[in-house]
C-alpha cells in the first residue's frame, strides 16, 4: 500500500494515471472499511493535486471523496483537516475562498473535530 502511494506521488507528470491508481486503491480500502489505508489513499490524492498546483481538481476530488458511498467519517475528517492546512499555502485569496467554500459544502450538517466554525471563522 505505502509503496503504491509513494510511487504515485513521484508520477506528477502522469497525473491522470496516478489519480486513477489512487482512486482505485481508495475504493478497495474504503469497501474493506480500512480507515488507516483509506485515509492514506485520500491524503495521497490531495497531496498529489496540491503539489501539482491543480487547485480546481483538488477541490473536485475533495467533493468526490466526501460523497463516495460508505465513506468513513474519520477519513472525511482527516482530509478536511489536511485541506485546511493548504489554505495558507495557496497562491492567492481567490483560491483560498474557493477551497473554503468546498470545505463548507463537505462539512455542512456534520460535526467535525475542530467544528465548522474553524472553516467559517464563526467562533460562536
């Protein structure tokens, strides 16, 4: 598992095939209800897209992973937290706003560690 993830992160020139491999791996692990491996696969997907500076696909994959059938709550919490870590590293305010909107969609109606208030800036 770890070998597949580390080899796909070095395939940034072949982004579509690396994503396909990781998405297939994520599906297998999610259906097996393996929280740790699913979290690692999702993390690798987001990291690959962030490192490739493909912020549109990053947002799309956050939504895709969150909406997948039988997605594990712990996995969603982990990749939302990971994506929140990208906010300060994005190149401009527009990209930050778009990522925040995506995270709001994913967390809407859910109680996540850190709360939605962290994403929205609502501390009440």
